[in-house]
């Protein structure tokens, strides 16, 4: 893993992105502290969601039906201003 501070990363971003493309991981530091890690994106093969299985695994997660919908709330706030 390569460590690089923010200023160096900004000045040589293309170089570091090329390194990431070839499998290197970059640890970004600021004032000597690790703040971010850059690594190659990995595409995840996702299957369709089986909602019956999901509800069984996570019984406490239910959509809220009470109250105002987000779009209604946004319109109300917008119209008040």
C-alpha cells in the first residue's frame, strides 16, 4: 500500500489512479493521519432481491406509512419560504 498526502495526490492524481488501476491501494493522509483509502472498484454481481427471504431475515424493517411523504414535505417547506 502506498501512502500519499492530499497535496501530492492532487498534483499527481493521474499517476496514482494509474497505480490503482493496476491493483495498488493508496492511503491518503492529511497532517500525518489516514483519512481515506483508494482502491480498485470491484463490481458486485447482484441477484434480484427475494423479498420473502428479506422480510424473514429482517422482520423489524418495515416501510413507514404514517405521516407525510418526502415530496409533500419538500413542497410544504418550499412554499413556506
